[in-house]
C-alpha cells in the first residue's frame, strides 16, 4: 500500500489575492481551481515538486460556522500559524529575486545553524522561512 501527504492547506483571507502571490511572486503553478457553490478548492504546486500541492483555503461555510471563520481569520492575520519552509539553493539570491517581485520580508537573510535563512509572510499573514539547502555530502548522494 502506498501512502503519502499530497495536499497541505493554508487559510487565506482572499483566494484571488493568495493565488496572485503564490503564482506571480513565488513562481508556483495552479494545480486545481474548482468551485462547488460558494466553496472553492484551490491548490498550487511548486514547479520542482509536482507531487505536492499547497491548498489556499478561505475559512467559511460549509466547513466553518461564522464564529470559527472569524477566529481563524484573526489567528492567520496575526501570523500565529506555524511557518512553512521553502528550501532554496541560494537564500541571498532568492531574497533579492523575490524582493524585486514585491515579496515583503520580515527577516533578511542571516547565517545561523550552519545555513542561511530569511523570513516573509504572504498577504494573509502566513509565515514562511526560506532556508538555503545544505550541499549534500558524498555519503548522502550515494544513498
């Protein structure tokens, strides 16, 4: 039996705004965009990771009642959700490229723990860490 995680979802305040950010600024591609009444299933994927989808979901009916929708929206806007991680080959170069596209960073690239990382938030407040991938050692590459 094969198992694996295929979709991880984020709550966003506006799906069109989130779609523009993830596609136009981060370079993701639309995977699925379908509607069922007021509900919209919207996923994007990184071009180098086609087996994984990032869901861009708006809190609300039919999943959430009004009070839950309000609470979730407030929590996301405060940046209180756990950060996601975007791995890049060169953090400083990616920082410059994404900054030029209008991504607003909350942390410039810094060296720590043997790697370089930076932080940004999407328009809804979801936090991201952008971490430079460590080069694979010869022993890791042979595995």
